C-alpha cells in the first residue's frame, strides 16, 4: 500500500531529501538499479539518485568519483545460518575484495562493490533469505535484538518469532518506506539489555504485569532514543505490551513518527526530536488514538547492562550446550574467516552464527563435550574467546577508509591504540573504548567508558586529524552519555594520552571498582 503523502501540499517547506521522496518512493530505486544503472554503468547514475541508493542498503564509498559502493546486509537480531554466512563470504570474496565488517547494529557490511554487480548480489542474498534493502535510508532499518535469543538463560522469552514477524511487516512495505528519517528498532527479553534499548528510536525490554490474577510476561516500550551529534536517551511509555502485541505497537509508533515527525530540517527529523518536544505523555495519547488503549506499565525485568559483551564460553538454557563468543578486532573480518566460521558452526554447533552489536560473533549450540576441541581450532587464535583487556572491548565505525562523511581514520587507529594499551597497562577490569570518525556516531562513542570522536584541529603544522575524548558513558538504568574532556588530542598522541588517563584511573579507583559496571 502506498500512502497518500499529505506533505506534498507543503513541498516548499520540506528539505531536499523530502522533495526527492515526493517524486519517487525510495524503494523504487531497487528496480532502477537492476534495470538501468547496473546495465548502463556508474556514469549513468544521476547525482540526485545516490541518496535514494540507501533504500537498497547501498552507499557511495569514499572517494565518490571512483565509483565503488558499500552495502549493509540486515541480520535480524544478529542470527544467521552457516549457509547464509557462506553466501556472505562468497559475495565478499567475489565482489568486495574479501572484506567483511560487523556493524554496531548486528549487520554485515561489504565494501568495494560496483553497480554492475548489485543485481546479482541482491539475488544471491535473497536466495538465502537475506536482504540489504532498507538497511539504510529513511525507513525501519535492521531490527536488532538479543543475539542469544532462544538460547539465553537470562531471557524471559525467545524473541526470535517477534523479530521475524516485525521484519516481515516492515521490510519492503511502502506504507513505511517514507519516514522522516532513519528509524531504529530493538527487541530483547534479556534482563541485561544487550540491545542497548535507550539509544533506539523504539525499543522493547522485558517486563511482567499481574493481569486478572496472573503474572504475564511481556514488554515495556521506549521511544525517542538516538545518538548522532544531538544524542537523546529513549524514555519509557506508560504501557505494558504482551508478546503477541509487540508488532502492532511497533506499527503504531511508526505511524505516529511517519505522520507527525518533522520533515522540514533534516537534522531535526529523527523521532527523538518529536518525543522531546511532545513529552512521553502526549506521545502515548497520540499513539493510543492509533492503536487503542493498553494496560499501564508493569514491573521492569531489566536488572543490569552487559554492554553487548559475551566473549568466552557460557552455558545455554538448553542443558549440556554452550555458546562460544569470539572477539573480532574492531569489527573487521574477511571472507576467508567467514567461510571458516560457517564450517565451525556446522562442525561444532547447529550451523548458527550470531552477530553482536559490539562487532563480535558467537557460535551457538555447541555440545559441552565439543567445546575444548572448538577452542583449539586455529581460527580462534585471532578471533579469540579470551581477548586482551583493551582489544576485547574496542568498537569502531567505518571512518575515512570508506565513509564519505568521515573527518578522520578510525579502525586502524583504534586497533593500534588498544594493542599499545594492552602492552603498557595492566588492569583488572574491562575498559570499553569506542571511536567515531565524525559526530554521526555509528561507533556509538557516547555510551563508551572512553569515547573518541574524530575531527580536525588547526595546528602550527596545518590542519591535523584530532579526537575529542569523553568518559563515563553507560546504559544502566535510564543510561548516561559520557562527558567530553576539555580540548582535543592529535592522532599520534591518542595512545599515550589514553595510557595516562587509564593509569590515573587505576591509581585512584577503589578496591573492586570497575570502570564499567557489567
Ligand atoms: Fe562515517 Fe561518521 Fe558514521 Fe563513522 S560515525 S561511519 S565517519 S558517518
């Protein structure tokens, strides 16, 4: 169903992307790529069409003139089969110079793709039930969740069926493909909030409520979170939602955003600005007009925050089985490693891999008697379940290697920094370091113990890459963004400055105190 857009009457007040969306639904670009640009080549693509490529999950790679693209692939709640993983590896190997990144939304990212190959890549993904469609753009993006859904001893219910139904409801649905801005949803029933509820536009977290004398397991609903350069923490609505109602509520919230979200200034179009202006009481009133009344809030069942870290070997809720969570240094892996991961998932587990929003990966369903043999596999020397203190907690966005918005390099620097810290600092507690190459915060720096945000600084030697350092972010309780320290640090000084900062913390901290509380 295509919605009759009321904004056409106010076209002169809309931002340029909105004006483009009035002429063409973003999803139409998929057919256009297949039928026109893939056949006629990069030079045939009109400049204004590139911003619509995002609806196909495709961005121009830096430098734009070279004609390469990066592509994100949706992995709902991070769960993929070994067959899907092999297709991902084949695509990276054949079309993407062998590179695979795991993103902070549990997605897979390819680089170096060419427009001529996009139809075949779409088809190969589609054959195994994967899609890049709407992994970017002003639409519901990858639905993230608990990577341990279905095996987690700490989840109230298995959220896989809910995420799958939500994915079917939103994906390629023109009722929701023209939202005011990107729109991020998370669903988790874990008591440790692995899906970072407070930084999503819409999030569902576990709760219980006594209804008619019976304790019902369900969800609380959060709206209006998001990072970028004006970060907001999501707030809870006063409502309790049963598992079978989650998709209806998600549809309702999405309609409120679609119909009331701001479309004039693009930098104020995320749902967080509407929620901040209205307040959650008014938001719930408007939502109730769309979906009808729901019971008021029950009891929260989130008791802490694991920050999305699972590394190591841990028991599943299925007796006799474990999951083995591996570190992918700064989220960068390869086709070769992905083939090996798929093989290991088949040989030792149930053929299931799980991507994590900390850019790591899990092999699940390993019978306990096979764990030791898995731990001895050569691949687990690099993708280790026991990473060093700093390497194991490093998250990085794409940065200026590929991203056109980047002001600085990220992955290479962070990899060097954590290796330096692991050589020079001994600490008995993890320190989570996140880096962004610009204020857009794909590396989620505001929720890190130590966040690095790339920019430029004027020096006697001219403009240099520099980083703002912020400390103390977390998502316990309502959550708190980290606090920027004064000044900026040039690239070559980041490692020694962080060393001094962490040594100062080590000296001052109380016995048993952890930088991070998980
Ligand atoms: Fe690009 Fe900025 Fe996002 Fe990094 S944070 S991937 S530099 S847009």
